[in-house]
């Protein structure tokens, strides 16, 4: 399953993804695959 994450905070946010961890930096928009399908 894929999600688009928009980080409008002043700090980075970490998300568990399939195979590890992804960090979304402040002001960044990323599409993350959170599980294997």
C-alpha cells in the first residue's frame, strides 16, 4: 500500500516501511510504500 506523506512540521518524521525505515524531512513530500502487496 502506498501513501503520500506531506511533512509541514519543523522536524523530520520517521515512518516504518517494508524493509526498514524512511525519514521525511521538513517541507518534503514523499510517496512511501508501507507494506508489500
